C-alpha cells in the first residue's frame, strides 16, 4: 500500500465544497416533510406604536390557512426570547409583540398555511390597529430627558452602565504633551449571510419528541434556551443545524421564530417551516456594531501614547438578544491594541432605541477596538507630524514581553507585531510608495497609504469569561470514534458553517493516526449525535474545538498503543503511529497493522487488563487562556477628488494566526474577512430615519460589496504559535475584518490629509468624501 | 416574495399577445425578462391578474442592420446587445451601455424593450437611447406607430407606450464617420443601477463640434437630453466642454436618496458629462 502523506500544513481543498457547489448539500429550506405547513410572519411597519387591536378572522378564513395567531395568543405558552448577558434592565421579549411594537420588523402575527402564497394572502387580510408613538433612533438622544421611553417599567432607556475607571489615566492626561480628543462612530451593519435564517419544526406526538432544524451556529445552546421557553425537557428536543449558509455572528443567537415555529408544530401536530425573507433578514436578524466612543488620547511629542480614555454609547436596539449587552466589553478591554499603552479607562453606556437589537457580528467588539487603536496611532502621527509606521513601532509591545499583560487586564499569549508591520511595508515598498504619493500630489492627485496593525482576542476562553446565565462555558467537546473497519468518525461540538472543520479536523486526525484523510468523516451540528457542545463563533472552532479533538485522539492513541504493546511485547512509550501501522519509533520494521489493533479492540477475544473494548473517546477541553491573533494590513488608494470615489491600488495583508493547519482555508477566511472589513469602511450602513423607518431594508439599498468593488489581495503571513493550546493555533475567522476596516479608512484619510481632513464618518461614501474635499477647499 | 395569484399566458406571436392585451385590458401585463416586473409582483406592489409572456416570440429578439440603421427587437436581452457583432461595430456605445447593466444574470434575462418600457429613472438604456436618437416602434391592434426617444420618456416609470401596446423594435442610426460616443455611469453600490449615467455622442467637423447629443439618466424622475449642454457646444471646439458641462443638471429637480443627495447627483452629472464629452471627442480623433 502506498505511503500515507502528511496533511497538516498542506493546501487541501475544502472537502465540504463539492456537495455545496453541486447543490447536493441540505439547507433548512431543503427539508421537506410529509404534511409540512408553511408559516409567514406579519411584521410591524412602525418603529414604535401601541397595538389597539388585531383582527385575525378574515385571515383565518382564507382557504388553505390552518392557523393565524398573534402575541396575545401565546402569553404564558412561549417564554421570553432570552438574553443571557448581564444587564441592569432586561426587558420581557415576547416572540410576537404584545400590546406594543418597538422596531420596524418586529413580529406581530403569524399565519400557517399549506403554502407560502396562501400564507401571504392570509397576512394581507390581517388588520392591525396601531397608535403610532414617537420613536427614538439616536442613542444619545434616547438618553436625554423627555425622550420616548421604550420599556415603561424601566423609566429610562439605559440598559446598563459599565465602568472601568483608572486614576492613572487622569494623571497621564495631566502630564502628557497633548491630549487629543475625537468621536468615533462604528456604524450599524447588517451581517447578511447568503442564507437567511430558517426553521423547520416537527413534533412526534407519540414520542413527545420535538425536532428543530435551524440555521444556527449554536445547536446545543439554542436547544437549552428553547427548552426553557417551551418548558420541554432538553432530552425531548433534537436540534439539527444542517448546512448553514453563513452566520457571521447573526446566528449565534436564539430567535423568536425558533420557539414560535416549534410551538406551532406542537399545537398543530404537523411539521411547520419558516424561511426568513431578505427584508426580514435585514430588519429582524441582529445587526452589528452601532457604537459611539468619545476618545481621549494622552500622548507625547515623540509619539508615545500614555493613556486612553473612552466614553462609549452603545446602541442595543429595542430588545436584548442572547449576548447583546456583552458585545461592547471587548471594545473597551482591547482598545489599547498592539500597544504598551500603560493606562486605560472607559465606561460604556448601553441604550435602548427603536431599532433591531445589535449583537455579535464578525469581530464582535474587537473591530471597534482595533479601529480605536489604529485611529489613535494616526491621530498621534498627524498631531506631531510623525510617520504613522514609526508611531506604531514606538508603541508596540515588544516581542520579548510575551506573555504580555495589558492595561485592559488581559494577557496576550504571544506575538511579534513589528515583524508583521515590517513585512507588510516591505511588500508595499513603503518609501517608494510614499515618494509616489508625493509625486502624485504635485499633479493634484490624492493617493493615500493606510496602515493598520491589529491584535484580537480569540478562543474565548476560560469559561469564567462567559456569562453565568449561558448554559455552557468556553470549553468545547469532541468524540472520536474509530469504527471496526478502521474508518474514523469525528463528532465535534463546534458547528462550522463555512469555516471548514470537516477538512481541518480530518487533516489533524489523519496525521495523528497515520491514515488517509478520506478515511475520516467529521460530523457536527446534530444534538442527537454529538456531545453537548458550545458551537462556532469568536474564531473558536479550531482554537477550542481542535484541542478537544486532540484530547480524544490522544486517548485513543494511548489505548491502541497499549493493545499494540501487549501484542508486540514492546513498551507503549516506544511506539508511534505511522503509515497505517503502529511501529517502534526506533525501528520502523517492527510494526503492527493499525487494523489488527482495531480488530483486537472490537473483537476483544483477548482480554487486556485495564483496557475496555471498543475505540470511542469523548473529551471536554477547557481552555486555560485566550489566544491573540494579530497582523498588519496596508492599503494604497486613490481618491477621485471630483466624484469622491475610492480606488484601491494595492492591498497587502500580513496575518499571524499561529500555527496553520490548512493554508487554503486560512486564506479564504482572510479574504472574506477583508471584504467585510472594507465593506464597513466604504460601503455598508444600516440606516433608519428619525422616525425609525428602516431605509436599508433591501439589497438594492444595503451595499454589500461585489467582487468588482474590492481590491486584489496580496496575502502574506508570519507564524507565531500560541502557547495556550496543543495545536499552537490562534483563530482566523475574524482577523481579516478587524484589520481591514481601519486599514481602508486610514488609507482614504491619508489621501485627504493634505487638505486638513482628519475625521469622517463611515462608510466613506463618495458623497461624504466629495463634501469634505469641497468644504476643505472652500476653507 | 410571494406574488398574488395570476394567470399565465405564453404566446408565440405579437398578434396573439396584442389580442390577449385587448381582451384583459388593465388586468394584463406583458412579461419580458421579468427583472423589473417580478420583483414588484413579489412585493405585491404589482398584482396583474394576467401575465402575457412574450419570451417565445423569437422574431422580437433579433438584431439586424438595414439601410444604415440598426434594428433591435424589443426582446433582445442586454447580453445579446452587449455581445452582438453588429452593435459592437456600428454602435459601440450601446454595447458598452448594455455591458454596464446589473450583473450577468440580469443581462441574460433583461430586455431592451422591457427596460425602455419600464423607464426606471436609474436605468441605463434610456440615456443611450436619447443620445443616439433612437426610434421606438409600438404595435397595437390597429397597427404600428413610431415614437422618437425625445418624445418617449414622459415621467417617472411613464412612457409613450399606451395600454395594449407592445414595444417591438428599437431603431438606431449607425454611428457615422467623425462621430464618437461614450456612456459613463456612477454605479449605485448596492443596486448597480445608475446613480447618474451620461451618454455623449459627438460629431466633429474639423476640430469643432458639428453635432452634440447628451442623454442623462439617474438624475431626476426621467432620463432627458441635456439640451443646454448641447447648445453651449454648438460649433465650438473641445475647450468649451468644461463650461458647457456645468449646465448638465440645469432645470432638473434632482433626486435625493440615502446614497446620494440631489446636490451630489447634480455634481456627478456635471463631472460625468464633461468626462463623457472629452472621451467621446478622443474617440473620434483616435
Ligand atoms: C438585480 C437587478 C439589477 C439591475 N440592474 C440594472 C442596471 O444596473 N441598469 C439597468 O438599466 N437596469 C437594471 N436592472 C433592470 C433590468 O435591466 C430589467 O431587466 C429591465 O429594466 C426590464 O426588462 P425586463 O425584460 O426584465 O422587463 P420585465 O420585468 O419583464 O417588464 C418590465 C415592464 O415593462 C413591460 N414590458 C416589458 N417588455 C415590454 C415590451 N416589449 N413592450 C411593452 N411593455 C413591455 C412589462 O409589462 C413591465 O411592466 C436590474 C434588475 C435587477 C433585478
């Protein structure tokens, strides 16, 4: 038999792609069950209104309609949509509005019919009598006296105020050469997964068993919460996350529809399907960011930053979803970025507004932090007329300082920030590009060079960092089962939806056991098959799920070595897995076929003392610490001063995510991440008008960039393994997004620097840029 | 997302289509590529009881050259216009305009007749049709009539096409010697439609303008000829372009939306008009 090659570190194509490309994967909408009904939800056209009455009878009479319900019908039957993050004010969040609607897109009624067309006919027949109320969409206005109050019982729109004071910050402000102050708004964004949400629920009355297919990132955590909402035992609910067409944090949640559709299936005793429409997705699936910070920077003339202070106002929206008030935390803790800034203080005011709830969105708190840190570096460079690269070098945490405690109280695991900066600047040929920029300026052209060095936090982490009310911690689970025929099944608690663990985990297992990658199947997203797991978010799949896998593989390796050792009469410590055998490390000719050992484990004809039959191991890995991926992105742009349009000339990214298992997948994550980061800098914005109408409710308005709106990426990397886990990995799902937003932003602002333009709101739309240039030229 | 119920009719001739239109009157709508009509039906903003699908009327999809004119059937897709060797050779500006519409899926389904008849204020073709002085053939049960582009676009989503009529052909004069044309657009980053689109067609006599035609879309409720720009250039040399282009938005009530204010749109119209005219001149000289 041919020698089995090594897989880790090789450019392996994603093993999940063929079925997705050929349309043979199964998404929620592909689930078709006998007798299945379709549900559609009627949504509020008002941002804030009292519901006087809802007339359902005409809708109920439409032929083909099975049920039409509104919020009042569900009181005491379905519990509140959960928020597990701590906050002073956590409102009751009904699955369909009761008495009041608080944002455009809030569910008001549901129609269940034999098909979607009839369900829509029914929705058209529902009459809701609303009394519109004054709405508030600006979080700063929402805090003012006299602002309309969203939840009367709290008498305020404050959700909670979190403070991290530090007297050293004020001392630093007093002694610094200069205190620089400005305001940053990380605008509201929509995650826009290609596949919207969707739920199919089936109730089997004889078995009293509920099955939920949902497009979710967290099948187990969702099951726990829905069990609570429906007062069902967790062992009576089977959740399946089939193919999930993108999540980006928006599906790290528990939504009204997951409980509502389940309730309908139980009461109607028929399977019910609900597939979210794009307009619903843009209005009623969690948004991201929407964070204002008033920033104060204490800095010296030589570029040294002494302290940072931030007063945050964080828009939570109308209700709190699963982790809503927890997201801004990392924006504060991580805002010193890659820098040894000694003092940090911040407070975060979370606010209710008449908008959809915000929650995790690719980066979840860290893009805001990186944006603050990188705007800080640029501001200091501008203020003291220093080169922005030099200011970064001056402040970087040095390579020798790791593990590095930070002003935010974190400990960065490992890093070499200057290396990524130098590599990126070499690639771009920094001095030459600066010279070209100056030459272009003489011709009246506006070329800009943007730098962003970022560090982020992944693999979160020790369970104590997660909210106490979350039924689950920061750990992850994995079962590895070697089947009697030698094939391996991996059952992981992470729930990949594009990250590619079916490939990376198979690479790892194949190398560890000396077998072929095609002999490994990775199963995930099914609560009846895999042990309780936490899911996929926060770039944790390989960082936390990987070590759990390694633990189970290790247990099976130890067991098989023991069996082999008895059969070969060689001490187990002298054995290793190689090319489908267990062989003596010192003498490869002394070996036993892996299959012989597997058969011994299953056949168990010879009892081995202290070794149970079978080859199946389950492990739960609790990380001891978080990991901190980092990198530097550099962009060169040209701004058309007459139309405000931005054109990318170069985009270089140097990312370090620790040890790389699958280079092709890492590049894919970085590319997609950069696209979403640039999207925030230049294109995307969820926009509500003052009355709370959503102006970006379709993809004809909300500008997700197409390939032709993005640059060609020059991707480089450095490798600084993490000491935190056995794989040395750090996580890469969000890195690109975190680096790209400040990089693209800084590039555009650098192009406009000679006009004295220092500060523009994102997205940097052509009109925004054109106005700034026009006003600067007038002045 | 889920249209109200309707009856679907697929016809194989213009005659059959006209018969159904007169039978059902207001209740019926022509279905061509469906890329404007179906989105409206899915939102139930349009609820026609009858759809008359002309997709199988193959003679309406043809592109031919006859007596110095290019004749494009109303059912010709954007893709077929973009890739037609006749159009590329004789009306390159129109092929370029078609190539800038939407994305490949839209260009494969959408038709020139549908686009012109729908008259979206941000559609691309209307600007080119105006600058190229296209002539539309409309058929009704009583026969045919021809309408010049300048008389075709009446208002927001409103054209000279009457109820019961079908736009069967769009006719263009091939670009002659000494003539150059360019279409430039500022693409809306989400929809891909023209925030502003400018088609400029110029004929030079020596170094001076003999004829200038500028069509602008996206700026207001309907596409229009920028006659003040055209007049300002009559008989002048190309150094007059900048001053003339500054009139591009004169007298137009410019549209504002979340992406671009009217003020910015007007500026884009001026900048793109100047650039389109300069490039059109360069093409004549090349
Ligand atoms: C995602 C997307 C992006 C787009 N981007 C652009 C863009 O960038 N630029 C652009 O210009 N357009 C764009 N479009 C619109 C596209 O070009 C449409 O195809 C076009 O506007 C309508 O043509 P159709 O053949 O699809 O017409 P349909 O949708 O079938 O019909 C539109 C209307 O015209 C009527 N009609 C159709 N044909 C005739 C006829 N021969 N005679 C009389 N009435 C007729 C119909 O009854 C209907 O009222 C986009 C569309 C989509 C969906």
